[in-house]
C-alpha cells in the first residue's frame, strides 16, 4: 500500500469556496434520485405506457449510476480527477436537456441512462474532494454540509417535482438541472484542484471482465428488486432464474476484484475495520432513508387523497430535522467525537420510526410533521458523522476508491431497502386484511350495527337490498384502506427497529475524531 506523503497536499483555494461547485453537483445528482417519483403518472400518460413500465424511468437512472460508481477510481486515474469531474457534470447536464425533450419511452430511457452515467461519477469524486481539502479540525463541519446536501436533495425531490409538474409540466423536473450544471461546470474549472495523486496516470488498465460482471450483476438485481413484488417473488420461475444469474455475476465480480492485481475497485479498503463497519451501517441507513422517502408520499396519495405536491410537501419537516442535525454535527463532533453522536442519532431515528407506527387515516398533514422531523434529525445525526468516521483511518490516496466502494454499496442498499419496504407493505396489508375480514360476518353485533346504520343512510335513494349492498361495499373498502394503513405502519416500525439493531456495529468501530 502506498504511504501518504510526508507533507500532506494542501489546496491553494479556500476549501469553503471549493465546496460551492461540489455541493451544487451533489445536490443536482441526489435530487434526481427522487424528483421523478411523483411525476411518473404524468410521464406514463405522455408516453402511453403503464405505471409499471414507467418505473423504468427511475430504474434506468439508478442502474446506470450504480454501474459507473465502482469505475470512478479508474476513470479518475485515466483522465485526471478534475477532468473526469467536468466530463461527468457535462454528461449529466446534457442528458437532463434530453430527458426534458423526450417524446417517447425509448428516448427518455436512453436519456436517463446517460444521466446516470454522468451522475455516477459525481458523488464519489465530491466525497473524496471534500474529505481531503479540509484539515482534520474542519472535517466534521465540512462533512456535515456535504451530508446535508446528500440527504436534503432526495427529501426535497418529491415536493419540488410535484410543484413543477403541477405548475408547469413534467419536463421541467429535468430542465431545472441545466442552470445548476452550467454554473457548477465553470466554478469547478476555477476552484477545484487535483492533488498530485489524483492527476492523470499513464499506466492505467481497464478491468473489462470485472466491469462486465458488474453490469450483469446490477442490471439483473435491479430487475429482480423492481419486479419481484409484482411477480410474487420466487414463486415466479423467471424471477428465480434472474436472481440466480445476478448472484453468480456478483460472485464472479468480487472474485475477480480480489484476485486481479489491478481490479476495477480495490476491495482492500474493506479490510479496514472502521470502513467495513461504517459502510455496513451506511448501507442500512440508505435503505431506510430511500424507502421511507418513497413510501410516505405514496401512503398519503393512496390512502388520504393528497395531491402529488402536498404529498411531496410532507417531507419538508424531515428537511427541518436534517438542518438541525447538520448544525449539531458541526458543533458537537469536535467536542464529543463522532461515535457517541452516531449512537444518539440511531436512537432518535429508531424513535422516529416507532412514532410513525402510531399514525392513522384520520390525522392531518401537520400530525405527520413531528415524527418526520424526528426521523430526519436522527438520520443526519447518524449518517454524517459515520461518513467521516468510516474513512478516517484511510490514506488520502485511498479516498476516491473508498468513496466508489461505499457509494456502490449505499446505492445497492437503497435499492434493496425500497424493494423490501414495498414487499413488507404488501404482505402486512394482506395479513391484516385476512384478519379483519374474519370479523365481517352476520353473527357479529358490531358489524351488523354498522351495516344497518350505513344501509339506512342509503335507503332514502334506493331500495333496501341495494342499500345493503352499498353499505357492504363501503365497509369492505374501509377495511382495505385500514389494512393498507397497517401495512405502512408496520413497515415504519421495522425502520425504527433496524436503527436499534445496527448500534452494535457502531460500538465495534475504533473511536477516532476525524
């Protein structure tokens, strides 16, 4: 392993100025992970496709970025990190224009793939730049700002996407990236510098076999995660076959990375105890964060009749919690260290998940604000210090590669978490539906009283038999709504439990102020 230089490299530009274009690109990339969610019904209508088919608009972006992320270290060495950063921003910005101009499903998919290819390089490079340009005493504050962008953008995505879609039209959820991309490009040219170890290198070779198996692994895995719930998972033969191919490709990929002298990604960073446990925690947190951000607006739209904008607006209190946590991280990390702050964050996150487990269909939007605020507070308080602590024992030369490994696993965690949450909602809803249907029988006094009361309110406009049927239908629809709510509630409770479960992993990390 190459040792760090005796005199660490120091940027000539003020690090906080360099932070501006880096955070612009991070925010832009993270925003596009969720901004399309609420616009899918409108896009499906424009392209004359089903809702299930329209989900590929999201999937194609995630798969493309997931494939590029592990190759970031290679492209950074091949082209020079700053040059590759500029290329990534350019591809992302141009692809955003193409997304907005798309008039068919194939065109939007190609454009989103290009967007993912550009976006895949942004997050690891940004993370590595911010970690190394700040002195150790300022890393806590800098990573807090970085973490705020990483978390706030996906939270703001649904609200902003809903507003743009309803006020203007869905193409503007992509056009909004263009001015940010242009500004970021010019500021990167002026303010970002390459350290000696991140400049263009001559002796760089591509791990083609590793890259091939990586593509097969992530593509097939995303198909399984996307379509598994609809196909009733492993009861469908094609899901079993696709999953088998995905697992074999994954094993082949990691085997190649371990054996090759110059692999696509250097997995030796996982030998570092802090990095391994920290990345595992981030894997779970990304799953919880992404899944919860997806299912809460969905619950409000399906069960409570909220518009896409209002359901997206429900995420704003979480943003407030994130903002407060960012301040706390910057202030408290240098004083008490990252580890105690992470544990506190996980406890708060767990409490937030359990608070969500108390909601019902009668509550107003304001009643969701408190658990959402607590959830966001705990999420950032745990995630930001962990991003710093997990990389604190690695050399500067390892940062770009480590960021690639970490972001690959975080993206995978986000995809798996969302899929698991969707399945849990379906299964819990079915379970509660079966339990409640058993109480809908004519021997139940409570059921008969409710049935007759509803029928009496309908009989004024029709005959008794029809009124009775209408009453039965309404009661059954209420039952389905309640069962669906229980599906969401139980899932949120498991989010809370998962936060408590990973606390021992944090305790296993060596305490070190980064």
